[in-house]
């Protein structure tokens, strides 16, 4: 018996999908989609257990949606249950005479040979599925990938603009540039570190990232999840009392749109902030990828170089 068949014999394929052994093919596919969506490798890139479970679910779908393979598997399950029942009965009757025990052992040996034959049948059906290609499994996995893609696109659309209307100068998350005084030999960088800046700034809303410039001391960039949080920090934060912060907009500053010639057609900063406030729970942004952070660091370095050149 091959390793694949042995592995299948150790699993309860119906229990894995959460269906009865009388479930129809439609019910099996539905159960597979529900469970496979939660452990798909694209949703769990760092979880090897989720990848293993997804593989097991795929094996269960592959066998149970093929009539011949399912029939072979059902025979094995039935034989295992019969063997367990025989073992229980043997335990109850082990005090019987030796001849009776020997007869049961011979019977068990014959039945074991029958189980081996059934297992070979399952193995042959699995090999046939591999050769023909599991069209149903491929179709179900394709549908799952498409659903995951739709979820991602919907999430990205919500993160960009929940109502389809832009209130900032770009679709990028709002960023503020911070500056403060420092002395050349001051190892504390004027009293500001990444942790201290984070404690000062996160009271206005979710902070996605704080980058302290490593090339030019006395400057940093903070990236907020929402325009509302960034504007509150811009208007209200003064920093440490002994070394105040100078805060300016770097990206995502809200625009003030003047009223048009037709009454009732205008948008103000207040309207944008209201939109942000109403949908703040929907537009909680995720951490930007490493490429975007690198781009931000490079932008800070370019600005520092330009400022050095001007001075």
C-alpha cells in the first residue's frame, strides 16, 4: 500500500469536511468551500498547519466527489468498523478455550487479507484520479481563489475611499513630517525616539508607522491610518515641553474645495472629516508593505539632502 493510501486511511474524510457519510456531492462541495476558505494558503502564508489542513480538505474533496474512489473508501471504513467490533468481542471472549481463539485468529487473518484487497482498490482509484486530473478539485480551488481576490479588491476599495469620493490630495495614507532641535553630540536625539514619538502621536488615532531619519537627526515621518487622526495631530500635538515639535504635512493633506456656482454643490474639509469619522471603523488601514516603507525612507533622505544643499 502506498503512503498516500495509508495517509487517507488515517483520516476521517467525512469528519474533516463536517458532513455525514450519506452527504450528496453538492453538500460535500459546499462544505469544502466553507472550510477551505478559512485555511487557504493565500490567507495564511505563515501558518504551515493551515496549509496542511487545506491539503487534507482537497484530498477529501477529491476522493468523496468521485463515485469509484468514494465507494472504495466507504468499504475500507466499513471494514475498519467491523474489525473494531470484532476486537471488542474478542476481548470479551478471550477466556474461552484455545481452539475457539485459534479459530478466531484464522478468521481475522482471512478478513485482513480482504482489507488489503480493498485498500489496493482505493489505491488504484486514487492513481486513476491523478492520471485523469481532478477536474472538480481544480474547479473548486479556482472558485475559492476568485472569491479571495474579490474580497481583497473590495477591501482595497474600502481602504482607498469608502464612498468612492476622494477627500485628500492622493490615495496614499496621510503622512506628517516632524522636526525638532538637537545637539550634535546628544545621543538621545533631542529626547525623541521611535517609542516616544509613537506614544505622543497614537492618542489621535491608529499610527501605521513611525520612521526616524537615520541620516539627519532631528526629523521623522509618521504615517496615520486616517486623515482625521493626522489632522488632529497636526493641529494639536506640540511634543516635549523642553523641545517642541514642528509638524508639517508630507502627503494626504485634505483639500478645501470652494463652493461651485450652483447652490448646494460644494465640499469642505469639515465634510471630508465627517466622512472619515463616520467610516473610521471601515477604513482601518493595514501596515504598508516593505516596498512602500523603503520608498518613504528614500523620500526622507532625498528631502534631507535637498535641505542640506540649500543650507
